[in-house]
C-alpha cells in the first residue's frame, strides 16, 4: 500500500459527500432572486453542513488529528440558531451512515477551530470556496478542498470542483472533477461519477507570450490595470480565463490555463491556509511553483493564516515562474 493511501481515500470520500451536500442546498434552497437580494443564507447552511460532514468522516478515522476549518458552531446554538441548526442537522445526516445528534453536530463543527501551527498532522477544510460561483449554478465554479499538512509541509490534497468540465474544450459536456495529489506521487483527476483516475500535468509552454492567465470575477479581488501591466511585460495577449475559487489552481495544474497571480490589494488581509494548501500541492506535483511576491515558498507553520503583510501569490510552471515573478515585482514594487 502506498503512503497516505488511507488518508487519500478518506479525503476523497469527504470531498464527495460535502459536494453532495452543496448540490442539495443549491437545488433546494437557492432561488432565482437569491443573487439579486444578495442573500447568502443558503451558503451559510451549506458551509455548516459540509464542514460537519467532512469533519465527521476525518475524525472517525483520524481522531487524534486536529482540523483547521472556517466555521464554529456559535451561530447554531440556542433559540436563535434553532431554525438553521435543524436544517444543517438534516442535511448532514442525509449523507452520514450514523446520524448525528444536535450536540454531536455542534461538537463536530467545532473540531475545525484548531489554531494551526508548525508541528504535527493538521487537516485543513474549505467547505465552499467561491461563494458567488456556488450561487451562480452550473456555470459558476466553486470548490471543496481538503489538505493534510505535516510539520508545515502539505502532503495530501483533494479538491472537488462540482461544476468543472471533464473536458475543458467541451464546457457543455460532463461536469464534476476531483483533483488529487500526494507529495512525491504526482497528481490525478477523476470525475464525480467514476473512480477511474488519470494523471494530470501542467502545460509546458516555450514562452510567456503563449500563456493564458487566470483572472477573478470579483471587482474587489482583481485590479485589471495591474494585471494588464504584468501581462504586457510578459508579452501575453490572450484573454484571461475568469473563474472563482481554488478551481483556478486546478485549471493551471491540468493545463487549462498557465499562470495564476493573486495580487495583494489589501495588505492587511490575512490569506487563509485552507484556501491555498490544497492547490499548492497540486501545482507542485504537476510541474509548477507557488510563491509569494517576494519569491518565498508558502509558510504553513504560522497558524490559520499566512499573517501580515499580504504578499499575494504567483503560480506558474517551473519553466516560466521566474519570468512571471520578475514581472509581478516590477509592477507591484516599482509603483
């Protein structure tokens, strides 16, 4: 049996079951005017339910491993939280073999409040990454991501992208891809409907002028002027591929795009480790490099975040990462 085989299988199951919860919530609780009214209550219900399911499945097999997740059970407690608590409990129990009680639900969600740090085994869970993508339906991208960090190094990652096309050139075809990576063992993809896995690799390009970059859909998450300057320095002319969530890491890892730059528009914002741990290993195992704007590898030993100041992220194939980093530094540090 290969290293981390059990962890790999459990993480895949957790991602599949959490994704099932998300789909159920979208199909039953998201209405046509949800986005218009900016009502994110369905996302909150899906967040709690998916984290409860993932935490339960991990805890069952690895009871001594702490978990770093986003949610705590505070908003589900007492009379004020009863309506949402009932919905979350029902959703979680719809996919779990052994139903949770109300108290067990609150306890299992709170298993995700670990502070993180430099030592030991730590799981990270991102139950819905890409809120707007989730609310947009089948055309929007969101992800469920799980990683295992050991002594500050990511050893396993599983990212489920329920709306991601199996064949990027056929966007109307089958959707739903799970991306899997184990340190030193490469990276793979499988559809939600099949257990058959195929290896994936980043696309090798001879020049940055051939590259397709990934962009954000949110106005407050991307300064298109600065991205444009970086693209100009690199001789890039192709229209960016715009999508939400850590699906962007997956797109680069599979070769659907080539460069992902996340610029630090708010230097005081602390990026969360659960948003980047899964994707960083996918990139490393498919031929790429992930650094901050200073060219430093990501530091997962500091706790739940990367701390301040926010130094952004630069993701590209190892053949071109140096050129991309240089262009980013010229634009961002020579203002």
